[in-house]
């Protein structure tokens, strides 16, 4: 089963990569007032059960993929 975990900085958390992107875009003449940088992790799971996939992905996200103190994440399982 294919899945995607999208990870973003939580609101109010400093985002140095986002600030760098915003500054670079502004220096190129683009009117960008805010940029936030996150990550996308694409996974293939050895399960056909969407509920089990969500449960596994939640554990993966909190244990390794994201820092729950400063990042939020969204899970998308293909076909659900």
C-alpha cells in the first residue's frame, strides 16, 4: 500500500529554510510575504489494510519522520 506523509513546521515555529526561500525569492523580484519549507516522505507499506497503514504511519511519524514538538504531519494512504 502506498502512502505519503507531509511534514511541516508548526505555526509559530521558526523556519530558517522557509526564511531563506522567502528572501531569495524576494531578491529575484517575486512578491512573496511568507514561505514555509517542509518535507514529503513517500512510503510503500506491506499491508493492504488502510486502518493498519494509518496506525503504522502515525507511529513512524512520531518516532522518526517528524519532531512532534515543532512539526505537524498529514498522512495520506492511497485509495482511502
